[in-house]
C-alpha cells in the first residue's frame, strides 16, 4: 500500500527570485511565492520543477501498464514505475 503524497502542491516552476541563488524552484501563483528548492543547477532546477508532473503522469499510467502485464512474466516496466513512485514518497 502506498503512502499519501506529502509534498508541496504543484505546479512548480523555475524562477529568478533575485536572491543569491541563480535558479530557484517555486510553487504558488505569485512570483517567488513558495520556495521548493534553491541553489540548484539550471538542469537540476528544471528536473525538480517537473517532479510533480512526472509523479502524476506515472500515477496515471501505472494502471494501464499493470493491466497490460497482467498474466505475463515480464513485470519489469511496472517494477520501474513502482520503484520511482516509492522513491518519490521516501519509501526507498
């Protein structure tokens, strides 16, 4: 059984909040509203900002993948999805 998500609600985005950090990941509607992450490289900031969307996409495709591998011995893609979701929830 999976745990409920305890993250800052998305969407997240990369902003220049004119602080000491060049790339900051924030949430909320106002510019630089809620800081999620600071002092990330540009590539890491964009990956972090995409995390809520990626998590949601995996949650949505998981039942489709589970149905497609039902009764087959190859569950590797389902295992990858489950591992990623568990890692994001801090379970691994």
